[in-house]
């Protein structure tokens, strides 16, 4: 079929050679098998318990990405990004999010927590290309409704948080027109300008998480 978007993924090592996630006009990619912690990790947001369903680590065994689901709020996918995500992590984590959205039609909303990200992850052009030509088209094609984005508490991460918000504002309408779909609503949630003494304010993060879930439950 002739696809409006047909972005070719750069990294295929951690993917199934036979199973395909078909996003129609937003392209396609090889399925990513589930990798989870044992036992699964838990995060509580205003009384709702989210359990980890997938994780991505770096070669030095630092956690980069964790996806969480909740039986109480099956429409919400929570992802927590940490440390220094490089392009290969962003492509794999982004495709995990698309895959979950594709496989479970109950999922309508994302909470993306960047509190612990400490790099300018939006600095690479290939990351911009992936977001513009694969990830955003996939989210729009699959009908995502709400996206709450929690700011990094680290200075470099905050710069990319701001850049991502500008990118969404400048890019979304063109992709929506090309796909003839509805846009999702984007809610950037700010916490602090920078971390205090290198330590993330846990109370601010918990408050931001609660705000995000309440926003999404209201739309």
C-alpha cells in the first residue's frame, strides 16, 4: 500500500523478525518483545497502582525507559525516562509506546515523565526525524487523545522539554492534515527550573504525576 509516512527504523536488534506492527498510513515496524523487571515495579498515582510492563537499559546497566500500566486506569500508559537517552533508546521506547497503543484499544492517554532525564535528547536531527516521520504520525493515526508531559528537573533535560513543546506546536497540524485525523491534546507540566543540589524534588514530581492523571481523567 502507498503510505503517507514510511519511516525506516535504524535499529532492529531487539525486534521480532517476523511480527509486524502495521500502523496503516503512519508506517510499520517490527514488533518489540516485552522485557520487564522481575518482580514488576510499581508506582502509585493518587491511589492508582501502575505496574511495569517493559524496560530499556543501557550497556552500563542504567535504566533509560520503563513503561507502566494500571488495571484501575487501563486507558493511561505511563512512561518514565531517565539518565541519558540516545537515539536508539528513543526509537525503541517510542515504538514500544506505539505498539501498546496499537495492541490495546483502551489506551487513549499518555503520561510521559522526564523528571530524571539529564541530557539534551532533542539535539540530534535523527531524533527529530523519527518523531516527525514515525512517532507523531503513529500517535495521531492510532487516535491518541491526551498527552501529559512532565518536565525534567535537570537543566539539559529541561531545554529539550521546552524544545519538544515547540516541536509539537509547529509540527502537529501538518501531520493531522496529511493523515486526515484529529490531533491529540498536549499538556506540558512544569515542576522546577532546575534541580536543587542535584536532587529531584520528589514531592514536586508526585504532585506533577497527580496533576497529569487528573487532567487525563477529565478529558
